[in-house]
């Protein structure tokens, strides 16, 4: 990161490594740094949500997973990119977060099944 402190890919890649090593606090800090450098970088939101999920903060993780779906919060070119990639962005991780979310478990299983949630 010393080579180019303005490049969001460096902290985002380090957040990925920290998530893999289960160092979720450090992963969260790096993901937030990447988002601060480039608010339209959808992968940084994924890294942040994964860190929050690892910390057991499911509601916060769900909000972060939905952040790229809110194009008004992003600069116009990034908003178009995020809107195009968000529906396919690690859908299995998103479903996993939903399945573990306490709000989802409170609903009857038939209601979840009708929406396709497993």
C-alpha cells in the first residue's frame, strides 16, 4: 500500500486476505479504507460485509450487501457499474447471510419459501 496509497485495490485485497485468515477487525478496517478511496468499488463492499458477517453482525452485513444496489449513493459511472454487477455479486454469500439473519428466522418457512429463500 505504500507504493500507491490512492489505489483502493490494495486495501481491498488485504481485506480479502484478512477475511480468509479470520482477522475480521482488520478486514473491516481495510474494506472501509478501500470504500473511502473509491465509493463505487463494489468488491470493497463485499469484503466489508464478509468481515461484518464473520464478526456476527448480520444486520450490518445485510445493509452493506445492499449498498451497491443503491445507485444514488454512488458517483454516476460507479452507480451504473454497481447496478449492473450487484445482482450477480456473490449471490451465494448473500443468501447465506440472509439464512443466518435473526430477522429471517422469525418468519414462517412458507413465507421464506415463496420468495425463494432457503
